[in-house]
């Protein structure tokens, strides 16, 4: 559903949102293979807010030189 990976100076950050079917969505942030944040939501509006926060953080990281990986 949403999967963005950024790299900088040997470090990796991943931002993921996955559908869990009728059980809702998993919102996860990883840094260098560690899970930094993992939340399960059943309310789509909370997922939208999490996506907005991801996009803000991704924009800030790209301004600092992080590069998106295809």
C-alpha cells in the first residue's frame, strides 16, 4: 500500500503501511533493519494521519540529503 525506503551514509530508513484486510492496517517505521515504530490501526483516518506524518518526515530527510530507493 505504501512503502518508501531512503538511504544516506550507509543508513536505511523504511516507512511502510500495509493492509491487514478486515483487521485494519499496520503502520511501521524501520531504521537499519530495526523496527522503530509499529502500530495497528482499524480507523482509516488514523492511517491517513500517519501517512501525512511519514510524508513530512520523508520530505525533511530528503532535504538533509537522504535519497529515495526505487
